[in-house]
């Protein structure tokens, strides 16, 4: 039975994932609060603290799932210290202990969509669309991804999958489908929604994927936008003629996600099961 370390285990995604994996793997978690999941060991501490991580010395960890982070709206300084430097410390610690598999929770915010001034280079937004962030959070997640590439250059046998996670909602409380509306901060995130159960499945598929040294960045998103109105109508109201929307004018693509979901399907065999239900 493989041993999996999970950070952020007391959070919304982390607690659910810990419960899901506890019966399949030896799960050891680290967080400030006890996730309270039967069958999973808990280490109280900070994922970026070498001293706290010493509690893992008695385990032979086969894989790390890194979910902990400061989230959107954080101060630039906090984002960089926790999401970038903290991740570097975490990976360095487990690499030195022989771990070679890392599944990292990145974010669709990497591209900078939280700003009303954001205009993507193309849509659907690719998995490795560059960081155009102006607010700090997206930058911190981009730096996290870059740190995984940096560490891979040092240890080229590590297997890292950075999942750019969508906005996640509980299965039983999915938000209403969006319609044409004014541009706001985080607008693209508001129509890029994925259910928790699909998110857990995407993470587990990344965990169980055959060992493949390298660093991958994958949009972990639903293939359809969480909208009632055609995507082109919504995006045109936000971005005018600044972005080529021709993809969404092709028959059968009117409701495609703002983010390209094809690579995660090809790489991991993942497609979200909970899709928008539109009238008619």
C-alpha cells in the first residue's frame, strides 16, 4: 500500500480527498486543524516548515498531494511566501526523503483573470497560458509552477503534475448558470465551475497516473462553461473585439469552457461528469 502525504487536509477539497483516499492508501496529512478523518494520520503544522515536516521522517512517502495555499484576495507578500516559498520548502523536504511523485493544486487564476483588465492571448485558454496577473495571487501560483520546473531541473526523475483547478462547488449546491452580465473581477472564474466530486476524481487520476518524469501543467476544468447563454455573447460583452471568439461561433462549440480541457482528457483520461443542465 502506497503512502500519500496531503497538505491542506482540513480544507474543503482536502478533507473530502483525505476521506476518499483513506481506505485506499496510507494517508498522512499536515494542516493547522485536524481534518478528523478516520484512517488518516494527522501532523499539526505548516507545510513550509522543515521542523514540522520532520514528523514525516517515520514514513516512506510515495506521493505528495499539495492542496494547501493562501487563496485569492491574499496580500502579494503572503501569496509569494506561502504559495511559492512554502511549496519550495515542501518539495525540497520530500525530494530529499526520496519522494518522486507530486500532484500540485495550481489555479486557473494563474493567467490573471481576476483583473478586469485581463485579456487572454487566445480562447479557449491553453494549459500553459503565461501569467498576466496584476494582483499577486495568480503570480504566486505561477511561481509555484515555476518552482516545480526548477526542482525538476535539479532532480530530473521527479514526476510533477500541476493541476490548474477551476472554481470548485459542492455537488449538492452547484451555482445557477450564468447569463450575459457586466464584467467583474474574477469573471472567467465565475463561469469555470467544477463539482467537488469531479475535482477529487481529477486529483486521484493524477495520483494514480503511471510514473512519468517531467512537469505537466493541466487545466482541471469542466469542458463546458457554467453558462445559460452562449459563451461568445458573454465574452463579447466583457472583452469586445480584443479577443478572437471565433472558436465559440463554430457549431457544437457554443458552450465550450473558457479554458481548454482537452489535454487533461488526453493525459489522464479525465472528463467532468457533472455538466451544466440547460433548458430546452
